[in-house]
């Protein structure tokens, strides 16, 4: 299927590693020129150079703190100048998990909650706010918010609250911006294999005295397809939602964790 993405442009926040980097690579392979946002210039520049070399697309690295309004506004303005226009925004800049240092409401610090909400929820909002005038001027756009299945599960209050808030943001933006040709959707990844996950699982396997392969097999049993979902799997779904082909999907949140067992809706 031709996703009709050739020569479109996209901003990817959190684009220097993990799911964000995989999404950037997938979009570039479909012919999209990119602006990657992340805080660490060294990692960001390396990711941009790698994707540009592999896909021969224009990839601009713009160091950005999505937790800061001035940083976001300046970065979006630079992206628009470098790319000529802004067609797509993928919000993916957030700390993994969002869990407090210790479980339980007694150990949930204000600082942790405020940081998570500022970077993920308000950060996504800042970026959407900044790109909206560009997309309205184009008469077309796509905003995809990468959230997480903690939105539909208990056990991590901050993780649940921040992801539910992203889902609420998505639907509000979809209703507002849909008439302008801008579709807004949300993806809820579950446990997803990235370079970060590989390091984490290796440490866990070592502490349990098991091999990394055994730990991977155990992880795969946590969903109904009994396969590990990778960053590339999330990227493939994102590429479709970023495309004109996704016109029928607006304001929806899509679970992408390989299927939670026994749940009818989660």
C-alpha cells in the first residue's frame, strides 16, 4: 500500500532513541523529511545522521526541552523554516514508565507528579499548540500522541494519570481540529522492546540468574500474541496514522501491546 507520505514533513519529539527514533526511521523510509526534537544534542545529532544516511531524506536535529514553552516554540519555528512546512507531529518525548521511586500513595512525591505531567501532558500540548497554525494553513495535518497502556491499568498512579490525560487531550484536539483537515490520534504501547528495554531486561535476567533469551520468552507470554512487540511495530502503526490513508480514524486511542489477556476493553 502506498501511504501517500512522500515529500511530507514531520516533527518527532523524543526522536533520538527508542520508539521515537523507530518512528522517525519508518516515516523517513516512506519519503518524509524530518525534524527530530530531544534534549541531548549528542544523541540527537547521531540519530539524525544515521536516519539521513539510511534513507536519503532531510533530517534536522533540533535540541529541544518539551518541558519548556519557549524551547518548544523556538524549535517548531526552526523546524518550519528548515522543512518549509509542518504536516505531521508525533509526540513521543516522555520519561519511561512514570513510576515513583517506591510503590504506594505514601511515597508519591509532588515533584515526580509535576515533572511527569509537565513533560508528557503539557509537553504534548505545547507542541500541538505550536504546530496547529502551520497545519491549519496547509489545510491538512496529523498529530499522533504516544501514550501507554498504563492509561487502562492500575498499579502506577502517575503513569495512569499522565496517560489518561494524553488520551483526553487527543480527543479534545480531534474534535477541535478535525474540521480543519487535522486528524489527532493516540497510541498506547505496552511493554515494547527498545534499546532501553534490552538493557533493563539484561539486568533483570542477571539478577535472577537466567539468560536474556529466557527473560525475552517470559516477556512474550504477557500478551495474547505471545510475541515481543518492538519499537518498529509501533512505528509501523504510527506511519499509517500519519498518512492520508488514516482519514477514517480521528480522536481514537489504539492499544498496541499485543493484546491484554481476558480484557474485553482495556
